[in-house]
C-alpha cells in the first residue's frame, strides 16, 4: 500500500526509502501470484462449459453444417447431433485435453504456461505464441502512435485550457473533445471509411499496408503504412482526448489556486515560474497514475475498429478466437494481458512515488 505522509509520528525508526521500496515491490509481486491464479482458474473453468468447441465444430463440418453458433442454439434434429463413434470421440477428447478432470487439466495447463508453452491454436494449428507474436507488430505500432499523440497533445492542451479557463479557447476545445468522446470510435471509423475511402477514394479502404509493400524501399513502405493508418488513428484518437485533457486541466487549476502558489507569488516569484515550475510539477502527479497503462500497447487495439478497417491486430485476433472457440488462443491472450495489467499497475504506483517525494511505502 502506498500512503502520502510528511514525517513519521511514531518513535520507531523508519526503514530507508530504498528498503521500503524493495519490500513493497516484493509484496506486490507475491500478490500477483494468487491474482493470476484466480483470473486464469475462473476463465479456464468457464471455458470448459462453453458449447461449440472443436469437437462440436467437427460434427458440423462432417454434417455440412455452419459455425460454432449453431451448436449451442441448433435444433435437436439438426446437424449438431451427428454421432461420432465412441472410440474416435475418446481419441478426440484425449487429443484436445478434454478427457481429464478439471483440476488435472488446469494443473497441466498451468505447468505448460510456466514453461512458456501456451499450447497450439485449434484454428491455425500453430503455437499460440507464434500466432500472437505475428499480430503484435501491428498492435504495438497503433499503440505507440496513439499514446504519442494522446500524451503529446492532451498535456499541452490541458495546460492551455487551465491557463485560458472560461475563455473562448477553453470553451471551443471543450466542445470539440467532448463531441469526439461521445462518438464511438468504430462508428466514426465506419463513417470515415464510407465517406473518404469508398465515396471519394482518398484513403485505402482497410488493411495495414498495400499488397506487395514488402518489396518497397523502407521509406516508401513507411509512407504506405502511414497512408493506411490515417483513418484508423482518427477513430482511435477521437475518444481518447477528453479524459486525459480534462485531468490535466483540472489538476493544474487546483494547484494554481493552492496556498503555496499564492505564497510564492506574494513573495515576488513571477507568475510564469510559479505556474510552469511549481504548480505544473505537482499537476503531473495524477498523470503518473496512468503511466503503467502504456504497457498495454503490446495488446492495444479495439477489435471493432480493427474489424472496420480489416487491421490484423491482437484485438481482432482475440475476438475471432472467442468466436471460433479457439480456447488456447483465448487463454494465451488472457495470460499476457493479465500479466501486463498487474505489472502496469505496479509501474503506475512506482511512478507516483517517484514524482511525489511525500509518498512512502507501507
């Protein structure tokens, strides 16, 4: 637990800040173990009871049926009732690991996961790690670019809005960012795609890059990727500005009206130095709470936006894995995302402690 304090009010000697930091990080890392086990156990248990698995889909394929959704809701006389001989069904259950009791199956999966073996995808017949890694460059690209624009624009814009509070600049920018926040990214993406890609053909309809872009020189390929990225980035960024901008603005306004700023001004400190040195530094503390979310860029992406623009990212991969009941990919995505989330939360807490010397660890 992180607490804000000024000095100890007890007679016992305090640990040094380095020792307290070490103990705090160790406790948080140990706490991640039961959290990880709880997340994966609940999800693994639910997956065992979800209809439409690989065996059910095999029945449909043999009977000439449809997808996994028909298994769960199909008629009792439909193709989902195709009978597979018991000996072959037993072999299929053994092949997919469905023949073991739940505790044994989860223990085997956990042991393989600790050895960095996430299994093989039912859909792609490839190791899950390879399937996810193949999609990572696209998600990392959009995650990095989105984070760069969000923090590069929102922090200066929040400072400007705080300084120009209740002026035309503040009101006009507030209207723009809240309109963008109110429009879902995927809906904006669909509108932009129909308008600028289909009707006027200014931008490509979708994809991450053009066909044959691998053969282009590096600079031309980068331009091609950027050309394909304009509409998806607008859809990603539309709703991302409001929260960060208003957080920066409100934090700076609060610090500008604090006693220590008024005292500094009364003692002759210039307004610019009081605001941009003292008040701004303390205003950045709330921004540090979100620094850990940057680790999520490895799995960033909205599957809806990726689906609108046919972007082969990790978000769309996880959605398709759920649809196809590709359980190893679902669990692999869960493992990576949960670890990044827990580590990101720890990084955020440490960042807050780093920028605010009043914070101590307990």
